[in-house]
C-alpha cells in the first residue's frame, strides 16, 4: 500500500477540490499521479521543490515501463504540471520542471460506425415495449440520432416548442432540428421523412407519459426529461432486439450518420456543417473510415488482393 500523500500535496488536492471544483474522478486520478511523483522522488532521494526537467522525463519513462498507457501518463504530467504551477504562484519554486514536457503520443482509434444495413435495420426496428408511448418514443429517438447525427446531449436537450430557455427544438413544418452543440454553438440540421413521421407518432402519445408542466421533447416513464444514461440503456436494448452483434451507443449512430453521408456525397464540408465540427480535421477522420471500407472490399473481391 503506498504511503499517504505529504501535507503539501494534500493541500494542492484540496485547492483543486475547492477552488477549481474538479470532478471526483479527476481528483482521484490526480491523487494517484501525485502519489507516483512522491514515491519516485523519494526513491531517488530528490526533494520535490528541487525537481528538474530531466527528473520528470525519467519518471515519465518509469511509468511507461510499469505498463501505464499514454493517456495515463498524460494525466500524470498534467497533475504534476498543475502542482508546480500552483507552487510557482505561491513562490515555493522558481520554475515549472514539467512545462514543455509532452506525453507519449497515443494512437487515435477510429470512430466505430455501423454498416448501412445494420443502421437501417436498427432505425426500422419497432421497439418491443408493451407501452405504445414508449415504443413511439424509442423509435423517434433512433430515427433522430441516425437521421440527424445528433449528439446524445443535443437530443435529450430538445424541447417540444421553441422558447428563450430552450436548448433546442424541432420545426416539423420546416423539417429542421435546431440544436445547441458543443461550445454553446447553435446549428440547424435537416430532418428526413422517416424521422418526421416517427416524431409525429411520438407527439401523438407524448401526453400519456409527460407531466403537464414538462417542456422536454423526450421524457422518461416518470414524465420528466429523459436522461442521457437512460437513453443509452434503451438504445442497447433496441440494438439487441434488432439482432445487432456489436454494442451500440448513441455516438455510434452519429458516426454512422457522418460516415454514410460522406460515402454517398463526398462532401466533407457539408458533413462538417451538419455535425457542427469547429475544425475540418475532426470531420476528416471519416474519410479514413471510407478507406477502410474500400480496403475491405478490395481484399474480398480483387483477384490480386489474395495473399498466398
């Protein structure tokens, strides 16, 4: 069992908890990182106040030797950098030995998208719930996630009608969804015919579930706004009912929306606008998915692709 953190490290964690209001999980990871720093400095007989950049590089390499991945090492370096920045403001150190030290690069996994047939099967799958309102709600949710490429928070944030307080809403006559995305940026997304029909079916039954004062478009069986976690749970159930082998989550439908649209149109800028990406580089990752798909087609079909 590692020794308890020294009082000055505990004080820094308290600062992060009270002043910076970091989340509990982040505080726990920072606490682990500070424990590693304290232990490695003690093993080398190095006072923390006199740590230099070469010490930090050696300790980061030691963490990698222990089997920590690039992301964990990046979190450790962030915690150490924050500690020395805080001590610098308190005039306890004259420089930040972690400043400028970069973590090892982590491979960026490609987003997972469903094959077109699986995505369509999921969208067309009618939920098995005994409650007609829940069936209509879940069907509309899947149609909007896949048909509009919405983030889960954008969908659960939709209200029935526009208002100054509404994060988003759907204008059915205009076939447009208005959503509040990352960075509080608003965007408008076209809504297709199947999604509009599913939405109309849900709105006809929404009153069976929603409380009279509830403004949320999608509500739980308690009548209040549907939570992100509840939506994820329902989507996993619907995927099982549709016979999909892979675990399906809301962002996978957003990835599927983008990948399938790009495969059909080739319009990278248009897909960027529909997704609400601030940078085109965030959208370009879907071109790699397209290449992977083409490579699989080549490997399966071309006579010269067969490896002996």
